[in-house]
C-alpha cells in the first residue's frame, strides 16, 4: 500500500473511531512554524495532525507499507511536532501501516 491508501483506508477510520471529528484532523494542510522570532506559514509535510480544543495533540508520519522505518523518519516526524506554533504536539506517531510506533515528542 502507498501512503495515501494507508492514510485513507486504515488511519482515518481508526482516528475517527477514537472520537476525533473531521475538524480536528488535518491532512498536509498549511500550518505555522516558528523560526527564531518569526512565524512562517509553510506547506505542512506531516501526513496527519490531530488537535482537540485548539491544542495540537499528535502528528502521524505515514510511510508506504514496504518502507522500513529509519531513524531519519523518526527525526522527521518529531521535528514537525516540535516546530508547530502554539504548542508542541506532545506525541509523534510513525507508521507504515504494518508497524506503528508512538514517541513522546518532548523527551
């Protein structure tokens, strides 16, 4: 499966089953990051950002099913979670649809 199939057929139904509304789930939408003193709006490359009550909760970085998750993939996801303006997403999830790992973004 490619990333889009994993995101739409596996992850989205699961996240909705957890009780998240569509308005709390963003898919590669633009979001702001802080670079020093400046806030920049960029095209978000994180695959899924989940929020609740205006607070970032977690980012999901999705890889294709045949992809073996590497340390660089983990660093990529965590860097997105840490760079969000407003509040750091406290959790980062990396998945290839077969293996899923949750990381504490802060530690």
